[in-house]
C-alpha cells in the first residue's frame, strides 16, 4: 500500500518530465494528497494537544514562527501548529518544490481569468 508521503514523492519525481495537462493532473493529485495529509496530521495534533491551555498553545505557535493574537480561537491555533509540523514533512516539502517548479514553467492549479 502506498502512503500519502510516498505517492507525493512519486508525483514530484514524475513532474519534471511531465508537460501540459499531464503536469496539471500531477499537481492536482499532489495537492489533494497534500490537503489530505494536513487534515490527518491536524487531527493527530488536536488529539495530542487536547489538554493544553489555549495560552500555552499560543505560546507554542509563536515559538514555532506562527504568531497568534487573542482573536484567534483554540481550533485555529491548533491548525497553525499542525501546519507548521506538516510543512516540515518530506511530503509537504516535495509538494511545495513540485508546485514551485511547475509555476516556474508556467503551470499552476489556479485558472487564469
């Protein structure tokens, strides 16, 4: 069974040789997997931090480079912490590089209007 990480790495490896619609399809699949991976990690982080006070969560987010303010709720701060953790995974880094490389070649998932 292929993991989310492995599939994103496979898509990122295939991207440089892909062109046009094939590259956009690879980006779309990788984006979906990126979002799925973030959601899964968000659930894990939320469970792990369940008993922590909101002020402690805000301090952790600030320490991680994601400053928070009093207007942000507990759920939003937990999401920020999950995002910080997710962005350091091999899957997220591979997707980010894949998307940046595709953008340099003129391809992205946002349609032109």
